[in-house]
């Protein structure tokens, strides 16, 4: 296995499909051309996500489009892309053959506009369901196969609604690549996690514009992105230092230890103390049943 091979962190098979959490480590920017055989919905987990652009080499090679953090690569369609390197983590819902055929039956030959729209899905219901799926997959205490199966079913229903609805007009105002890069670089530094005002100043825009343009680019709120960065910082501190949890909460920008504990459990399924006692590997063992 090379550093560019995907690592399956957690997996669970259901009657409707397979749910899994995977990650990659790419050292530099990379180009890819891929044709999927399975119908799946994928969501990159901020801040372990990378910005990407895409094109359709066999259908519309001249025009590139944005590839968001929530996306579907339509089976049988060649997708070419370019993505920044780094540590990338993705939660997937891979539909079973029978369910995939039922979902795709209404669009046997989807057009370029539909395929591109699915590369940057802006649907809060789907995003919320994928977040719940990730949370259940990494639950180290009482992960429920029934809950995962129910979420896969709900994701299929919401995806069917999405592709049945008329295409919504695309939002044109979103963060530029250099602005998003500045945000990720700032959040990746050691020390206190910045607030929205500091990130807006780095991008040279108002906080109001940052909220709107960040959502248009990623499908997530800037507040959620910052909180995820704080949780990642807290994980590192819990793994490498024996500071009191209250001190770690303050270092990561949480005003109170209780709010830190709630946010940490919401993200990882564990309290900060339980995470420290378990060590760094909190993902569940791989299962296939």
C-alpha cells in the first residue's frame, strides 16, 4: 500500500448499500481521471478536505466546473479532475446494485449539466444525513447497524428527490481558490483557532460575505468548519499533552469546558477524557455485515 492508496477506517454493509469512512494522504496536488462503476454519494469531512475542479473528458472537455465537498460521480461517466494534496477523509454511501438501478432509472443518459451539478451538491438535508452517517460509523461505544441501515435508506430517498427536482440556478458568488487556501492554512497553524472576523479579514471581505461565499463554495457554514478545526486541534493536544481538559478547551477557543465536551462528543462520539484514555485511534473496527 502506498501513501496514495485509500485506507478504509470504518465500514458497514446494509441491505440498501454500504457505508464507509475512507481517507487518503496525497503529498502534492494531483490530477485524476476516473469512471465509477458504483452509484455513491460522498462527502469530504472538513477540515480534512481539499478543493478540486473537474471536467467531463468524453462529454465536455473544454469546460471545467467546481467539485464541492458533497458530490456524486455518475457511474459510467468519465470524470477528470485536479485536487490539492493533503490529508483527505470522506464518508461514503455506496448503493446496492438493485437500489442503484432504481435510482438511475429516471436518468439513463444524464446530460452534462446534471452530471456537473451532482459534483457540487447543495442540499442541506443530504449533508445532514451524511454527517449523521459519519457519526454513527465512528461511534466506538454502541454503533447501531439498524441506525446505519436507516440512514442509508433515508439518503437514498433524499437523493431520489434531488435528481427528480428541476435544477436550481447556481450561485455565482463564492470564495476564490486563494481565499479558501488562506483559510485552511490559517486553521492549520498551531495556536488559538481564529474566529470568523479574522478569516474574513484574511480574505479581504466582510464577515457577511464570508458566510455566504463559504457556504456557496463548500456547502458547509464557516462556523462548522471552524469548529471542526478546533476539534482536530483538540485531538492532537489530547494525544500529545497531559494538560487538563479545561486548559485544552481554552486553548482551542472554547469558552467553557462543557461546551467543548458537547462539541467533541458530537464530532467523535466520545468525551475528551474517553478519547484521551483510548488513544489516537478512535475509529471503529472494520465490519462487513
